[in-house]
């Protein structure tokens, strides 16, 4: 791991990509969505817990169920996207630890008895994975429009009732329309955000 990422690729993923607000009608294939996941799944998480669960909304029936649960300002954005990803944290992620982290034999049982800690761990690590998910969307040649403005309880009831999944972010996925992004806003400079001690 001594080589740096190709500068063109790094620019595509980090400095040139913008949050997308409106999309073209170009579809997103199952293969593209699979590639997104196959990259995002390598996000480092505590104990390799991997609590992120992704629901890709594409059918008209599912879209009509989701759109009213988004804040009013987000509905048109989601309606224009060929795919809307609901990102959720699996609060029962510990059940997969014997497979995902076999070297820590007691982890599942320890977490089973501590619901509060487990839920916090699920959410924190799913957020880590969400950042990588957005980068994976960009790395696959697609554009992402993350949105936090939605009725989480309503989404959980509509899509995840009776499951341990808890939604926390919605990401529109597709190809940004020519006028589907805004100009880049400023970022803090190194010396404004970083302390060297």
C-alpha cells in the first residue's frame, strides 16, 4: 500500500464530485449497484461489525411509499433519481459476529446483553460505512445526493417493521443532470481545521 491513488481518480471521488440534486433519466443497473456495495463493504468498522444495511428503492410502488416520508424540500430530488438508497443500521449486527469476527469468540454474547451499547455501536459504525458508501457511488461513475431530512420512524415502519433495522440517511443515486448540482462552497483550510501537536 505504498502507491498513491491515481490523481484523476482521487479528483473524481473527492474534489470534482458534488452533491447531486437533480438527475438524468439514465437508469442505474444492478451491476452498478453491486459494484457500489462491493467497494463500500470494505469500510473499517469496530470488530468488523458491518452494521450498514442498504435498501435500494427503484419500483414505482416503493417510491410512492417513500416520497411522502421525505421532507417537502427533498421529494423532488428523490423523485428525479433512478435509485434511492435507504441506509439503515442493523441493531442486531452482533448476530453476524461469529462469521465476521471469528477470532473474538465471546463478542456476540457480550453484546447480546447490552442493547444500549449495541445500538450506539450499530449507528456509529453504520455512519462510517455511509461515508464510504457515498465515495463508492462516486468511484463507480455515479453521483450521490445524501439527505437526512425524512421521517425516520415513518421509514422504519414502512420498510423495516418487525426488524432490527433503523434508518438514518437517504441517498439519491444516479447521473446528475447538467444543472443538477450547485457550485462548490468553500471548505476550511488545513490550518483552520487541523492542529499539529
